[in-house]
């Protein structure tokens, strides 16, 4: 039977790092993103040249801002209404 190198099986430094990672307090959770911030992020992405690929998400953001949006409304119309709502 070949000799087994003990240092390959048990690495004390890696073991201590793993133990310290378990004992460390968990990171504090990030604050929740507000609907206004989501709308601002959407407008910033569109202004940077992005296209809103998910119309339902755009409608959800508009509804969370208090706008009434039809399921059949065009996305660019909804984006214009979101811009107007943010300008108020």
C-alpha cells in the first residue's frame, strides 16, 4: 500500500479559515429597493439604450407608482407615463 501524505488530507490553515467563516456574523441585509428606485433604474436603463423586454414588469412598476395601466397598453406609452409620474 502506498504511503499517504498527511498534509494533503488535512490542511490546518484551510480548516481554520472555514471555522472562522462559520463563526463570523452574517452580513447585514441590504435595504429593500423602493418602487420609485425601480422606476428610476428602469428609466436610466432605457436612457442608456436598453429596451424593456418584459412589458408586464414595466406595467407592474407603473401600477406600484399609482398609475392605472391597461394590459394592452404599449410599453413606450407606459414608460412615458412613468417618466411623468417621476417628474411630479
